[in-house]
């Protein structure tokens, strides 16, 4: 197992690796500048980390058997994502099996990042091998999603009265962050550990939000959130809890603003959100498939247990040297 190096690229010609070459080249180009900036600014957003599994024989050149791409999802490095896990399609005789290579890559990737509280990964419900590898490394299902492809066919509707639109920037990011926090379950908020600057990093500045004019709070927003291994950037529409009325002109207006001309927009929705699914179907969106969000978490509350145990041991050691309480004098009887 090795970290990606420049001489690896000419070897990565297997069909499983070719689609990832642009991302791998970018990771190599950014590695040195990011290391230098990261030494000065620890909160600087880092690029992907790539590990390559190689098989070596004395009479042959090293042959890549698989690779894993991981990236951190917040600046503090507490949440990381397994972005890609690719295995060579051509496996020579006596080479390790695909599951063996995948599990070895995952172990190296998970152990190579320090200070991590949570790992996440997505997998298609049809990808049994990826799901099995993730489960073997302690990942558990935390959410079931659907991916939809939508392309505008009609002009954008008018913005409803009482709402004003803002592009996502440093001034409006706090409003969007508060909206997303209100939409996200508590256990996922703890896993993602997302702050305002992380929201801006992940979206790349691609996002819009609608603000209630009277209360000055965001009630609906859309932005790019995650990178899917097969379909690219995936957007998510966030609505203030209890405001299903925004699944109409307001929501459609946001879809139009984020969609690029001639490029379909891919949206993630909760599989159990029947109302949103019906709304997307009325807009002409097509279902791409279903996936699960898997997470591997080390809960923070467990980190204080060693300190508490050490404190108890210290108290037990000092117990014999504690001063014994003085006994009260016995009252003298009346003479």
C-alpha cells in the first residue's frame, strides 16, 4: 500500500481507474502546496488523499490492484468521506481477491487520518460488494436516499411574494447553515460536524437561498453538497420544517437557479419523503437510483472515559494517605 505518487499514473490504465485519472492528477498537483499551506494554516481545506494497492513481482513492473480516495469534509478534520474505492478489473492468477484488496485499502485509509471522529461513505443499494466492505470496517447505515435527475424544460416561475433571494456567499452562509441544521437529525449533525466555513467549502459557492422578508430567516435553500462517484456533484434542497408549501414555485425557482444550461441537475432526497418525490415527478424529474449513507463514528463522549478512569485510579492510590477524620470527644457525664 502506498500514497499516490507521480510514477503511479502511467500504470493506472485499467478501466476501473481511467475515469478517476483527472481527480488523481489534481490530487498530485495540489499535494505540495496544500502541505505547505496546511503547516501555516491548519484550517486550510485539503484535497483528496489517495492510497494505491500494488502487486510486486521480481520479474514484472508493479501492477495496481486497487485504490481508495478519501477526503475530509470539514476544516477541523473530524469528518472524512470515502469518496472512491476502485478495484482493477483484470486480476492475474494467484493475486489477492477483490474483497481482500478492498479491505486492506480501507484499513490503510482509516488508519492514516488522525483526529477523526466520523467517517461516511455512500453506496448503491445494488452494490453488494461495497456494502460488505464498509460493514466489515464498522460502517452502519444512517440514512436511505434517492437520487433524481432533473433538467429545466420550462422558464423559471416567478418568486413568491414575501421572499427575497440571495446567492450563497460569506454574508448569507450563516442563514443557510441555520436552516440546514434545523433540517438535519441530531445524530447526523454530530457525524458531519459542519460549520459555516465547511458549508462554503463543500458547495464551492454554488447555492441559493430564499429569505422570509419579515423574519429575516432562510426558509428554503439549495446548494451542491456531495460528490457522487458516478454522477458528479449532487445538490440538496432544504426546506424549513413544516413549510411543505414551499414545494411549489419557490422550490422550482431554486432548482432553476442552480441548474446549468444543458446540464442535468442531480438531487438527493430522503427515500421516505413521499411528498417531495411526488413533487419532483410533476416537474419531470427521473429517478436514478437509491443509495445508503453509511457512517463509522467514534462518539466524543467516549473520549473522556480514559481520563475518568485514570482519575479514579489516582484517588484509589491516594486513599491510604488521606487524613483520617477526627473522632468527636465523648461528652462528660454530670457530676
